[in-house]
């Protein structure tokens, strides 16, 4: 190492200077040098008779700016610290990290250069005070084509899009996909994974990586995943294995004697139409009761000595739950008339629902025993009279009425009670609004069920009524609003059509004053799921015929979807999402109401 004085004309900015993107403070640096002089040496290495500045690039640029201002001459001498070229990369990187946050493109190039000298990610991170995870990310991006790193440097390619491009290591293909997708991250990812299955998807998690690879399946690893996540290259193989596994599980249930067993990849859409069946409970055996008592005593002793968070408690609790689960089982009679539906849940677990598949014969009335004091009709009349009296009392006490309704709703929606078990038969059920995550990618709207479960988690199942009675008025109103909201239903099942219920739903929507467009925007996947002709029709209706005809010439459906999504006006909503979409026709008739009338008529005739 030596310090010399050199003419400015002998200096050049080294290509090894890792700050490829021009700093924003060159002019202020020039002002500072003009006012106070060059307070710190430039650092350079000698090559081809010139001194190449690799540390102090901003100072060098500041001096060149002063030349333009005619405040400094190229023949002026400045102190330069001379180092070897081998030291250039590391020292340049260190200085720029200390001075100013580096542009990601500079970090990508710099870390890759250091890796090529033999340093690993941990050494680079330790040397420059960076997180190892950050260094790994930059090194992964160094696998991109140089032309793409140049685009990052020019802020013409986002890091999100760059990460998506690492799903392929073919440089030419990376560039081709980037151009075709116009740098849009979601489009790039879709183009590179359109015929693949995400390894975090429910179906792949159900199958398992080991089973998939055992049959010759390969995986494209996502370099930016937290582990070895990525995309299965053979979706047909994943589905084949999943169906084989479901069939094997279904065969086990059939061997037990269930009346009907259904096994499908997705949850059957018609399950809501079938009555649920629940296992019967039995009393524990003497051995089971004795073991439960021992477990309870051990858990209490450990909690007293080590605290309730002790790791020793968990296996004991698991054993307790296993014994309790063994006390619940379906009877032979239930199995003979019951059905089992099996499917793959989104988290990869086995979804299961047990329902009544075969109607049981109604038991014949028995006339054994003494004659009742009251006839059936009189007994019914007496119960009506008693109900009328109680109704009158409740009607005169609004606070009590509110508490009764809240108790009924909370019991059903928070604690799983049935309406026929409650003092008032509010037909309450949670309306499911689950959709694929990709359709909610542009929205942060949560289900009311999740919000309510968190906000009112303190309401106990035992003593619920007393807890509700003790609530403040504001809390009661909040509980009421949330529980009622959980029952609002504007859904239309696949293949169905809006009816009277949906007309009422539109009235509720208007009254709420909600701005749907402010809570949800159409993601690109919506357009991917639409037919080509529908995309053109939407564009024609919203933007005009010229734009629609122009896009109609786009050959690839994926490209058409992107173009349509970009041309639609801000705040655009699909027709079913608009307020008023399900309004009743002027004649007051609709298909659903006709069907309901027919069903009601059949019930009346049966009665």
C-alpha cells in the first residue's frame, strides 16, 4: 500500500467499482469538496498506465463535476492510495456499504464476484455486517442473465419479478419470458409454473414429496422459498397418486360397512344438502377412568412444579384426548345408513364429513303403558298457551329479549349448539365464503367468523348466558352485529341462479353503504379463469369496440388476460360483484322462488 499524488487526468472510474448505479448526491459531494477540499484519499489500482478508482467513486465523480464548473482542473494533483487489483472488489464493496445503501443490482454483482474468489455466503455476511439471508438472496439472483441484472440496475425490473425468473436457469428463456410478461411478476410466475403444481398446495402436501419422487416425479425448486419448496413438474402424477391414496382410504371405510363412501380431490359441493351424523358416546371402562384420573393428577402436579407451559404436559394431554376420542364412535346402525365423504383440504389434510345417506324408517308408535292424561292435540294447545304467556313477559323486557337472542346466536355460531336446543329457534348458520387464496390476492378482507372468534374468545361455553348478561351495551351490540353478519347469505351455488334470498341480500348491501371496489380489486387470476370470448366482451363493454377488436388479435390466452386486466378502468368490478346484480325482476318472479313454492306446496300436501 502506498499513497501518491496523481493528476485528475490520470484517474478513471474502475469497472470494479461496485456502485454501478450513479449515486444521487454527486452535486452535494462536489459542493462539499469545493468548500472543504478532498478530506479522504481516493483508492485505486494501477493498470495500463492509469489509476483506476475503485473506492471513492462518488468523490471522483464530485471532482469531475467541479471540472465542469471550472473550479478544478484535470492537471490538479490529488492524493491516491494505491492497492492491488485483487483488493479492489472487497474494499469497494465495504466502502459503499458503509457510506450508503447499495442498489440491489450492485449487491448482486458484488456478492457474486466475492463468491467467485472463494468466499461463501456466511463469510461475505460476516465481513460486511449483512444478514446471511440477504446475502443468499442476492447470490440467488446472480443466476439471472446479465441483461436482466442490467434491467434491475436501471430500475426497469422489480426484485419480485427477478425472483420469479429464477424458477428457470435458462438465460435465454429468462429473457424471453421477461419480455413476454412485460416484467410483471405474477405473469412471469404463471408462465413458468402454468403446468406445474405448487409444493405447498393441499394436493401435493397430501401426497408427500417422498411418494411423488419415488414414482419418478421431479421438482423445480423455488430459490426464494424458506426451504426446498417449489413446483412439481408432473401434475398428472401428483393427481394420480392422490386419487390412489383416496381410493385406498375409501376402501377401508367400505370394508367397515358404511352405506355410501365418496372420495374426491375437492370437497363435494352438495354436502350442505345432507344431514350431518355425529358419533355416539359411551361411558369409559374402569381401566380408562382410572388412567384418566392418573393423567389428570400427573398434569396438575407438573403444572404446580414446572408451570403450565412444561413440555412434559403435552404428551399427557395427547393421551387424555386419545382416550376421550375412543369414547365416541359410530354405532352399527349409524354405519348402515350413513355416508362418508372424503376430500383433500387446502392444508393437505384429509377432509371428512359423515352424513345420513339412507333415510331410517320411522318407528311405530307404541300404545303400551298407561293412557296419557292429555291427548296429543290438547298437550300441544297447552304448550302454546304457556309459550304465549312467556312471550308476553319477554316482550315487556327488551334487555332480556336481546340477551336471549344473543345467547341463541352465540351458542350456535361460537359453540356449535343446535337451534332446536335453544329457547328461541333462530335458524343460524355460518355462511362459508372461502375461495382460492389467489382470488383474494388484492384484498385484505377477513371472514367475520375469524374476527369474531378472536374478539369474543373470552365468552365461556359454560356460563355463557351469565357472561352475556354482564356485558356492556356496546359489547352486546358489537356481538349482535357480528353474529348476524355471519348469517348473511348472498352466495349462489355452482349451477344455481339468484332468487328472493339474493334480492334481500342486495337490500342489505345497499343499506350497508359498502364500497366493494375499495375492498377488492380483480386479480389477474380472475381473467385467467374467464373464457376468451368473455374477455373480449368485457373489454368491448367497458372500454369500447376498437380496444376489444385490437385485443382480439392476441393469440395467447395468457397474454390476452394480461392486456384486458391492464386496459379496464380503475375500480372495475365483475357484474356479479356490483351492488344490484341480484335485484329481483320487475315481475317479481324468479326461478328460485318458483322452486321454493313447489317444495312448500309438497310439504303442505304431505302435512
